C-alpha cells in the first residue's frame, strides 16, 4: 500500500516531462522538415555556421544544396541550413 501513493506523483512527473520536453521538440522537427522541403531556387538562407547565401541548386538525390555567395558557390547538406536565422533574414528583407 505504501508504493501505491507514489504512482500519481510519478505519472505527474512523466506528464510534465512530456508536455515541456517532448511535444515542443516534435513541433520543431515538423517545422524544420516543412522548411527544408519548401526550399526552392533563389531562396535566401543562412547556414547554422552563419554563412549567408542564396540557393543556386537543390539536389534531392543526396539531400544537398548549392549555395551561391559573393565568394562563389558552396555545396552543403540541407540539414546545415538554419530555420530560425533564415526566417529572420527573409522577414527583415520583406519589410
């Protein structure tokens, strides 16, 4: 009977963990997937390392993209593109 009183507490901890840790991560993954799938030639992007450029070519075969910068063209994996910084760049450019 003593162990029975701890179950509601354990369930509450699990629920709090799920709501504050797992659900936001799932939402972020969906947004990032949608962003990467919606890329098209000419989109301005920023990589996670801070490189600014414009998409020159998308390659679905190896999930990469070629980014055109002022210094030339560089090939990156699409996962190297930053969702937050690219959104911020595109919203300030349209204002």
